[in-house]
């Protein structure tokens, strides 16, 4: 039965999970009660075994994206000397962390003093769920973000378009209702997922809705570039532009996708060549 709003997953399905997160955070001596003052790096192992374990359990959801979604925009500080925004946390893909067989593995590298040689690195094993990811963060994630990540995962697994849209609508409406989370990585991700679902329905109105969602996501990123765009955001925009008949805009979006994701350069070149034949 489709949930009528996000209150149910927040207050019923996810309430117990969130209480478990709080208990784990309280029990962990490696978790700090206050915000860190220097940049902390979260490295997510991209070894095939680690990626396969998480993606199989979560229907191809990305653990790197999960960590980004769990971090609130408030984890940004201002460098007073340079007046620049500096992220307190950086989430990045990494090579093998040498804990094969115990994945998914995540390294938390925290600063300890002014020298990078003093950084403390802790590798966490079996980070298999959003709840376990939240538990190893050096700050308590906002409970709504943990709920949003869990509901987005439900939407990703859903097979019916209406259910996917209902779940994603509930996430976006809830995040938009909380000013501090309205421009979060989770909201950018939710808009991207909803745009993709709209495109799958293949009608003119859905294409317009997809265009609106993905442009919203890109606008949030443009306003605050510390909010990372999901890797496929520009590809979704390109598909929406192509379906709407705006071939030059579709080609421009594909080139932007290749610029941000060089590994897709060959694929993009073929797509651009195909689109050029339609001009």
C-alpha cells in the first residue's frame, strides 16, 4: 500500500531505525558530539567486491551518494581569511582499502593538528546500510536526511511508476519544508531521481516535469557548488532536451556530462554525432 505522505516512513517505519542510529552514535567512542573544525575526508572503497555488495543489497544505489545525502548543508564553514566556503566533509571514491572480504569498506580520515601527517584514519567494515553509514559519521546526521535516504532507496526499488513518484514526492516535499535541508545533497538527488522517473513515462507532460526537476537540481548545484550533482544529472537533462526536440541543448548537456565525467567521453562523442544527424 502506497504511503500517503512522508510522515509514515518518518514516524513509523523509520523511527525505530533512527533510534538505533542514535544508540549507535552514543555508544561509539569515535563519534564526536560537536562539529569538526577541519576538513574530514570520507573515502568509499570502489573495489568491485565492495561496490557489488552494496549495490546488490540496495538495487544499484551508490554508497558514495548515500554519504553525501546524509550530510546537511550546515556542514559547510566559512574560511574567514579567504571568505570562501569550505566543506567540513569531503566524500570521495577511493581505491582498494585492503580489507577485502569485509566490505563495503569506508575510511574516515580526520585532522589532528595542523600537519596532514597527523591525520587519523579509521577504516570501517561492513557499511552495508544507510543506517550503518550514518553511524560512522563524525557528526550526527539530521534524522530527516536518514529518513529521506531510506525512502529514496524504497523508490529506487519500486517497480510501479506511481509508487516511485509518490515516494519521491514525499521526500522532496519534506525536505523543502525544512529550510536548512531545502538545498541539501539529498534534495538534489531526489529531484534527479524524480526527473529520471518522469522520463520513463515518455509523454510530453512528463518530459516537461523531468526538465523542471533536473533544472532545479542543477540550479541548486550552481547556487552552492559544494552540493555535488549525481553523476547522471547532465545525461538526464540531455535526454529530456532530446525528447522535447531541443537537439542543440541536448548536445550541450551531453558535452557538460563528458566534461564532468571524462570516462564517458567516447560514449558522449557517439551520442553527439548521432544528434548532429538530426539537425
